C-alpha cells in the first residue's frame, strides 16, 4: 500500500475518532495570521479557515452553500462536512475532484437545500471540515502547523438559521410575490452552477439550471447572455415562451483559460416582473496532471473467486491525484507527434498503433498516455499480465476521439480508459472489439453513434471475446470489466432502427466472469442494451442505468448450441426503464437460459414492454426488492438520450434501496464508488443506478 493510501486511511480513522470522542472538538490549535469567524466555540481550532459559507444568516426556506478550498501546497479536504444540530453532528458530502476517494485537492462545495435547513434547529450552528497538508520532509500528512504525522486539522465556520417569515395581511391573506404579481414570475434552481476542477483549455460536461414560471401569465424571453470562461451548452430546452407552471432548462459549459477560480454568470431578460434573472457560474481551472505509474500499481486485482475486482482500488486511480512524472514504463502519444520519435513525454509518437508495435511490458505494468486529439483505426495486440497491465489512458477525459473503425484489442490484461468513441458518419460496427482475450477493462469512456448506417446485425458497441466461443485454445477467456462508461445513440438510436434479437447490442458479453457496472446505456437501436449469450456464467451486472433500449434491456441468453445456462449470476441495483417493444417482446430483463444460484434483486423498473420481467421466474432465481417509479420521480432530467441528466431526484425510489447481496462465491459484487467517483454508500444503504445521491 502506498504512503498516500496509508495516510488517508489513518486520517479517516482519526476523523471518525474525533467525532465520537467529544461534545465539542478537542484539537490542537495553531493560529496563523488570517481572518477567522467572529464566534469560535470553545475547543475549536481556527487557523485560517479553508472554507466559506455563502451567508452567515439564513432562513429555513433559503439555501446555504459550503465552499472548501485547500490551502497552498499539496493539500486535501476530507469531503464529508459536519454541521452541528443540538448535541449531534449531521454529515454532508461535498462535491470535489475526488483526488482520492472522500478527498478533494481542489475546490469542493455543497448547497444545503431548504429541506435540509428545515431539518436543523433554529439558532447558531457550526460547520466543520477536516484538512490535510503534505509534509515532504517528514513524508506524511499533517494538519497545518502540526508536527504530528497522520493528523489533520478541523476547520470551522458558523451560521445562524432563523424561521421562515410569512407575511400575513390578515388571517386569511398570505402574501406570495409570484401569486399576487400580475404577469409571469420566474424562479431558478439551482442559482449557482459549480463545474468543479477542469483542465485549462479543456471543456467540462454540460450543467443545467431549471427555470419555472410561477406567475399567472405566459413568459416571453427577450435575450440572454453569458460571461467569463463559460458558454451556453446548446442542450437547454427553453424556447421563446414559457407557459404558466411550466419549466425549461438553460445549459452551460466551462472552458477555463487560466488556472484558479473562474466566475461568470448567465443573464436572462424577459417580460417577468423579476427580470433580469441570473445564474452564477463558478469553476476552477487546473493545469494538466502527470500520471504516476507507482501510484497506478496500487490496484488490487485477484483472478481467484471468479475474478474478484476491487472497485475501491480502481478509484485509487484518479488523474487528478498524480502530481509527479512517470516513474514506471510509460509511452506518450499526441496528434502533433511523430512515429519516428522515441514516444517519450517530450518526443511523443503520433499513433497508438506505433506505440503498440514498440512497447515493452514493465515490471509494474505499462501506461500509454494519449493527448487530446483525433485518432483512427487503433489495433493493439501486446499482452499484459495479471499484476502488470497495459493501460491506454486519455490524459484529459473524453478529449481523445477514436473515429473510423473500432479499437481491435488482441492482447489480454489491457485497460482502455477515458476515451471518446464517435462513429458519426463512418458506419463502424462497434467501438471496442476484443479477440480471444481475458482481463480487459473498459473504463470511463464515452461511446456514441457507432453503426450509423442503422440496422447493423451481429455486432456490439463493446464486444467481449466473441471469437473465443468454442475455441479450445482460449478456455480462460472472459473475466472482463465494463465500468463507468456512457453509451448512447448507437445503431441510429431506439427510434432509428428495427428491433432485432441479432442486432447491435450495447455491451455484448459471451463468456464467464464478466463484470458490468456503473454504466449509463441509453437510446440503443436494434439489439439489447446488455446482452449475454453462448457461455456466460458467474456474471455480475450491478448499478447500471439502462433506458430506451429498442429490443430490450438485459438478457440472460444462450444460443442452444453450447447448452450452457446461467449459474451464479448477480443482477442487482440496476435501473431498467422504457425498454422493449411489442414485436420482439423482450421487456426489461429477459430470462432465456437461467440455471441455479442466480440473484436478481433490488432493480428499479418501469415502462418496459411487455413487462419488467420476461421468461418466468428464472428457474427459481431470487427475485426480490424490485422498485418502481416514473421519469419525473426518478431522474433529474430524463430525455431517454445522451442529453439528459440521470442523477437520482431527491425522493426517488433509487435512493437507499440497493442491496449488497451477491450470488454464491461472487462477493463482493457491488461497486464501492459510483459513475462520478462518489463513495458508496452515502446514506443508510446503497443507491440503485449508476449514481449515488
């Protein structure tokens, strides 16, 4: 275990101990020259608060934003903040860059909703976070100014909650601005969009603000503008008018031009009485991160027990966590490089294929760093090993675009991470096609518009080991992972192709031991979204979002030629909705070749045709805990396409209704972090779907 991981684990334990051990924190105080809160409770330390509150006094009907920024140096914020409520402390999770699970090395923030504020008592409250600072001389983490290794410092701020004031002219008259103002009136949520940390020159994911007309007349939009390092995302739904009671969205994206905190705002002009409306925008520009091979090798991986894979170890690999140069066997690729170069950081090669032809496997594995740009027709055939993988990583997530043809993977123990696969106009069959391999990890990629000619047959977006079926030379093929991928609008989408059991499938798994989790699969044309056939057993499918799949959601299948049925399969915590059709009638989860010891539990399902489950009881599989919902009660913004926001809506049946139950011999089987890298669980139980609330 690396020193980094040791320090973090010890620090987490220290933080937990501190919380339990006191009524008010007893921590060493070292006061620096800075401005501290005016009121500091006895026992609290306050040398240079590292976070701020958006207000010092709020009502229970308002919101309150906590923003934590590390101090100078390689410093980390523990992303669980605590707010006092009487004699207890309520934990809240800040959104940061997840430099290490539960820690942020950049700005982290959280907005407490009016519902959350209403759950707190009136009066003064204390908010605290735990702060780390790396001491290079001692080689350990310390709280700022503290000389003891593996200790941090509590940071404190105060705020006051007052009751919501309702103006009453008379016992029968409650004043409401939107109700008694003639004409339209606009409310906006959230009022601030925080894009977190984004590499300078790169563009963030799109974020949304929702406008609602709470007035008594239709709204007419006049103009809008956006400032700073921000631009409209082009995915909002607001048009020229907005009816009474209706809502629409504005979208924005962030492209920092320099390092540090960047701010801007959206201004909206219309005929509402409270025009103009504004949405505040904030984000942090960061410089590119170098990747450390020594930290990468902190993965834990075991071939035993049906290829048990450690999700928490995977999330120890975070680009933002690495601040040093390559310490292992590394190669570099850039569209501005040359294949006559040495493939070093200062003299990169130009093509992935050339690096594959010259790379050697290091003792601790080999990492190929790929810079932003467009690449075509990659084929890789070098073999990794269980303890020394070959990893191809796009250094800035989704900025490396693979076009023209699928990535042909012919070497085992290979990882492909953080690329974008864009098949627009090329009619390529698929994105990633593996050939008689084992131990392939497909992680964190964005894949869309493959098979753009529509009605592609006998293919998949991600194909695991199709050529290994029936091949006696590859009896151990399989044991692959698809984790945290965004897959949408392939094979012309659900509305652009004919449902077909032999059509293009989003993830095509044909051998044993595969793990499919934390993926978001949407708008799939032709075939199933998650498809198993031939020799699949010991299959784990957990915490995926599967929606708008033309032929069906998930299938446990067998072609009849191999006579293999599904044994020891775990299908849990998935959201499977609005999939299937009346022609092929495959529904949400289709049981075609069930064996024994299969667990199908705690999936959230609705809107599937002809039904959520097709094919009976799966030979006595444990079917339990199925949740229900609707588009409007489950997701923040359901569109059925890649333009939606599929985080769980507050109050969704997906929240705290997951399970950790696994098929026999397959434990642990649920991921310990979500699509965004947020640690699971956050509440009383695991959430269902790819996101943890």
